[in-house]
C-alpha cells in the first residue's frame, strides 16, 4: 500500500473511531481490556466477524509518535507517558534496591515501546504449558501451527516451523552491524552452535547464537496493535477507546457482566453480553481481579474488599527475566542498527538441562548501569545483557488499597534463590568470554563492566547491577493446582464469562522475549472464545492444532 492510500485509510479509521467514541454504547458482545500484545489479537480476531460487536479498552494513549515508529528511538518511551513506570519494592537480595519495572501503556502495550525482538519461546516452554494445563493444544506441535498462521516470515523457508502471509512481519536485519556479527562469530569459536535463525531448530535444543529476528519493516517498528487492529479501525463493529482505565469487573453473583471504566474523568459501566477478557498485563490484570473481589481472601480482607471468588494464586508466581549489563568501550563510534539489538544467544549453564537457562541480548549502545554499581558509562560502546532465561525466584503482588488509584505493590524477590545466583555468575562469565574474544578486537578498546573480579566482588556486581528485561509474567497462572487462576481455556476459576489473555497466564516464563508468546496466547484465546460462541475460526483453523 502506498503512502497516500495508507494515510487515507488511517484518516478513515480515525474518523470512524471518533464517531464511535461519541456514541459509546452501554453494551457490547465482547469487552477486551488492554490493547497490548495479547489484547490486540483477541479484539481483532473477534471483530473479524461482522456480526460481533467488540469494545477494546486501553488506559494509555494512541500510538502516533516517532518514538513508537522509529526503531532507534524506543528508549525514549521509558519513563514517559507510554510507560506505566512501575517500581519494585526494596529487594533484600539486591541490597535493598528497587527495580524499575517498565511496562507499555498505550495502543500496542509493550510492543509499542520494546526492542521489537521476535522470540517464540522454547519447545520445552510450550510442552510445559500443555502439561500444566492438561491440554495438548498448548504444546509445541500445536503452537507451531499458530506461528504458521501468525507470521509473515521474510527469511529462508521452513514449512514446518515458519509461516508466511500472516499479520506479523518478521525479518532479520539485512546488514547487521559489526558488533552483532562479532558476537555470533565469538560464540561459534567458543563451541556454541550458530544458527541462521533463533526461532527454528535453535529453540528445540540446548540453544545457540544467531542474528536476531525483529518486528521492523522498511525501517519502521511494527507493534502488535498496528499489525492486527489498525487495519480494522474503519469497521463499525470495533470500538477502540484510549484513556480508558478499567477499575473493576462488574459482577452479578459469580458471573462477570462487564467492567467499570474511568473515561474522561467519569466512571462508567459498560456491559458485555457474551464475555469480558482481561489483557491488562501481569501487573494490572491481578490488580483489577483483586479489586473486583477475586483473589487471596487474606489480601482482599486487609483492604475491606468482599471476596467473590477466593483464588490464592492471584498476584503470586511473579516472574521476570533478570539481566546484568556487561559493557565494552568502542575504539570509535559505531552505528546502531535497527532498534539496537541485532544478535541474540541462548545457552545452558549446565549440560544436563533440557533447555537454555541463560539469555543474552546484545545492545549496540552502552547501557548505563544502576547508580549503585558505581560504573561509569563509556561515551561509545555496547552492552551485552547476561540474563536469566528461567529464573527460579518468585515474587508477588499486593494491594495498597481497594481503589483504582491505589498503587500496586510489586515484590520481585529477585535473586532470592541460590540457583539464580549461580546461573548469574555463569551468564556473566560467558558474556565476558564472548565480549573479550579476538573477534571484537577491531571494535573494542576495553571491557568496562564488570571487569576481572574475585567472587565476592562479582557477587557485589550482580547485586548492584541487576536490572530486568521488563518481561513481567505468571501472576494469574494457567494450571490445575490450588495456585492456578485460569483453566486450559483461560477461564477464571469459579467465575462465568471472564477470561484472561496476557502474560500473566503463563505457568512459567518463556525462554526469551515475551511478545511473540503473548501473540500466541491472544490467538488461542480468540479461537476458544470463537468456539464457545459459534463464531467462524480465524486464520487456518485446523492447521493451528495440527
């Protein structure tokens, strides 16, 4: 589509949405709360059926900004109005530090402010989902079918694992920067397998190194909202409201009948004839559940909230990818390609593992360390984020009050498990070995962080430099035990007509960035909702469960 036609389509969609906002109805067939990487998919797939009315609610603003559009500008979104700007409670294992926990706020959610890395998760992740839920449709073979539906993959054909013609454009950088090529070369010299793609065979074994796959098309970032919802904004059956903060689920007995939403400074109630879907993310989803009377009885009772459904797991099992910035100074200034992340690596700290437990995302610019680390950032350089792909530490969320304006208290509990500390040591040492390899000699002047340290000093570095990938998840997990919040069809236990579709339903965080798995969660949710209500299935139908 050329520029003029694209602009015309955008103008038509915007005019339609303005009209729909002015004539907001009291009831819709489906209400989807949150326009992030899962909610955008659910709303779009349901709205593909012209007879179905869909309301998509987003607390943040629109996605019309250079910082959303231009790959190199994504860091400017952090700390802005497009970021919820959460902060963890002081963490004892991090010397009392509070971790910044950014999360996307606005159309596209995290996919509008992230690095745009497309990482589909490991085979073992999805088979674990299937085991925990008791549903093989969550397993790897089924999920491959979903990815074939989802993707418009621009690389080498792989009919079993990759899709073409789907809504999600995925490509590798055509000319990766020297630092990205050097990282892959150095990993290969160390005996780590090198692959053409990080999302094919590489995610079926111990891991490897590869040039990253990105959601960038013709130099522009592609959010999930842009790919799924934007083409449907002209439709009369899809209403998208920004600046709409969902405050609670409206209940009648044990049935969800809609939501209360703060819109233009006024609390309004909107009803859902069929279902309400929470896709608010792993912080806001459990907050809204608890403030609606769904959650741990003791937590609700502390704030005078009447328990409608006691679910001990709401807000528990919090997980995130923790990272430690290893930084090198360049000999001279180098260009930054794409969003700055053009190479990635997954590997094992122990060969007996069945999947990678180390995640490394390379950034082609020097990332400032937390002030507690006492490390000066070089003017020109690059940072390798040595990360925990499968952390064992578990955190939780608590309420500070019963109202929407009361902040949520996030206790990440990072590095509280000794196994995570041991893996962090291994991850940092692996990254140091890669970054100091001869392959980087033409580029790098010196290692800045962490440098050579004894074990005690390295432990200080880990504690003081730890940050997160902002992949918060697992706080309303899918499963069959007493801590599970949703069943295999993402229905909230004990509540009718209420589902959750976002990263909070993960039983365990996936290996790698979480955007792509969230798209799968959205597709799965839309399929299950469609079957429940007799709607035509999206995409390739049977192929998704082959």
